[in-house]
């Protein structure tokens, strides 16, 4: 429920960015891009929640999130395509949902057919499933 609330709170900004991208930059912001954004938000929110649960205090969680956010964005193909990363980062980046989110979003806004997104959407769905199953289990443990 926490992840759903977070996703719903981001919808207005996602819609504004999508509309701006469509009308100012000519990007194809359709249902595929919306699906990628929703799956990405759920997959990454689970990672953030796990960081919070493993942190003893809110300050440690905030610091860990800032550090890991930078590491994940730099070591995953967010700013650069996967092919441009060094070989060792190509393999380690597969552990992060940002890899699949960035590639799928690039394809979706570029107007690629849904079949081209299949692998990335499957991986994002797997991260989402893990986050929706493991996070509630950890929440119950944390509250006890």
C-alpha cells in the first residue's frame, strides 16, 4: 500500500513531463511508456523500502539512499546506453531495476513496438513482484 500511494503521488508530475515531452520534444508518450513508468516506480520503490528497513535510523536511511542513488544511476545505464558502459558495469547493472527502466523507457518514447520491450517489462515485473511480496513481509517484521 505504501508503494501504491507513492506511485499515485507521482502521477501528476509524470503526466506533466509526459505531455511536455510529447508536445515540446516530439516523443511518443503512449500506454507503453506509462506502463514502463508504473512498473519502474514499483520496482524501485521496493529497493528504497529495503534500504529503509535495513537502516537503524532515518538519518542513516537518508544517507544510504543518497549514496546508493548516485551509485545506481552512475553504474546503471541511465545516462549512457548499456553498450557504452565498461564491460564489468554491463554485468553488475543487471542487478538494478534502473537498467531495465531506462532501456524500456528509451524504447517506449522512441515509438518501438511492444515486443521490443518484452524483456525489460518482464524484468521490471519481476522486481515489482519481489517488492510487493518482500516489502510487506519486512514491514510486518519491523512493526513487531
